[in-house]
C-alpha cells in the first residue's frame, strides 16, 4: 500500500521554531518528527511514500532524498499555495493507483496503530481520545461507524477526536473535487469526509497511542514519550568521573568531561562538548554540535544543534532553537509561585512546568532572567541583567 504524508504547511502555531524550518522537521528524540512517521509506517509494512511539501520544501528533500537511507522509496509533490488539506491531498492524485494511507505529518504514532488502520481497510478514519477535544474535530461513533464530525468547538460533544490518519480508495478524489472554499478560505478534507459520513461509508479505527504536536510545548510531551524505551549507546568519550544514571545515548565525536552527571533518558547528539560539572536531567535531548558547559543544568528540554549554554546556566522544560548562545548566569524559570498552569501569549499550555520557547540565533548577556512562558523570536539580542517576560519579537535588541 502507498502512503501520502501531508507536510506542506508552515505550522504558524509553532513559531518562532518554524520561522526557519518546516514544522515536520522539528526534532523529537533528536530526529525530525517526519522521520519518526516514515519509520513507523515502514515498520508497519509500507515502502512507498509521497510527501506533499510546500513551506521550505528543500529542508525535507535534503534530509530524506529518495528514501534509500531509510529502506523505503520517497517521492515528492509540491503544494505551491497552502489552500487547505483537500487541495494538498489532490496534489497526490496522479501518483496513486490503488487504496492508500494518508496521514498528517505532525503527529506521533506507533507501527502497531498504523498496522491497525491498514487492517481495517478503506474507507476509514483513525480516532483517539483527548483531554482537550475542543482543539480538534470531535467524532461521533456508533459501533465502528463514524456518524458525525464536529469541527473545533468550545463545547465538544465528546472526547473522541479525528487523529489525522486515514485509509482511502482513489474514489476520495471525486469528492475532493467538489469541495467548496470554507469560511476559513481553505479547501477542507473534512468536507469530503462529511459526504462519506452522510453516505454511511466511513468507518472508525480507534488508536491505542497517538500524540498530536500542535504547539511548541507539545514537543516536550512527545519528546518524553519517544524516549521511554531509549537504548543506551555511548559512541563518544566519557572522561573519568562522569556519572550516568538510566538510559543515556552519547553521539560520535562528543566529549563528556569530568564531574558531569547525566540522568536518563537523555540523548546527546554528535560532536557535543558537555561539562565539566554539568548536570543534565531526564527527558532532555541535545542536538549535534552543542556546548553544555561548566555548572550548567538542563532538565526536560529540547536543545537544537549548535547552541551553547556554556557556564552557570539553568534551562528547564524549554525548547531552544539552533545557533543560540546564553551568556554566563542566564537562567530560565519554569514554575509559577502559585503553581498555576503556564500561559503563553494568553494560551493555556495545560502544563504547570514550562520554561521558554526560544527561536534560532538568540543571544543573551550575562545574568539574564527568563520568566515562565516567555517566547523569544529568532535573532533577538538580550543585554546583560535583563528580565525577559512575555513575547520578544524576532530581531529585537533588548538592553
């Protein structure tokens, strides 16, 4: 069976992290989330993929090429204008010749769940339970049949949601051609699904494990889950006096210097310099070419490649882009005094612990303090002793 992955969108809710890369190229367990999807589908028995690209398409092509490195065949088609999911899927029509799997590129799913929907066959929609169904399309199911689909509503009719994974026949394209522009100005796949529901031709397949990655802080939850079964692997150099607790992976060319303590699960990429006397705590991933230096503590965070936290820094429950440099003594707070849920630009993250979301190439001076829920745009320059709170625009210079 062939598989179509929709990966054309920018992911505006992920900014500033998607200002310099497609959403599907954001890392989980030090691999792009799209790579996890391809590998999961491969392990479920799929070998042919068509990736619908658009925003910064070269990033995806350069990473995956023809798919040979992953043991699959990958082709690409470009959605030049992001006109909605129905339009994105229509770009794949000439490539497909039989029943096919379609999935959104911004989720985490297991090979077992992909195998489950393949076994169910077309036409089928994957559904999953959610503790915040108001953020998704809510699905009504009777037996194994989909009988209703309610788009995002502040008053959802249940907690069973559309997971963005489907098994279709080529007949779906005749329905997509008749889809009209929605009030949002897009051609929506859900309008074609509504026709299948009216004709009682859409089945439901319940997933056992599914994570949707919609906002930057969702990366932290997904990253933690992806590392639960981490296999220890030390390809770099550990100096005498390094302490490892739990599963830890250290990439080739990396050096962990004396006095450093690392608590797994933790992944350190290639060519990193860690320590001396650094403390890296669980569910943390450090990208290639990073420097986590003397007396620096990092906890439950994602640090993208070539970023430096060189001395006396604290980073907790945060996502930091690539090419950043934190001045000595820069600290990121991750817990409100009242223990309330952290909000980011007015949006509840449903997390009591959240530090900062930092774009690429951000620089901070010595002894900066970054408050909970702060968002710092790409290229911002923060002067010494500054308190960072709220939203900092890209390229801003704060003194």
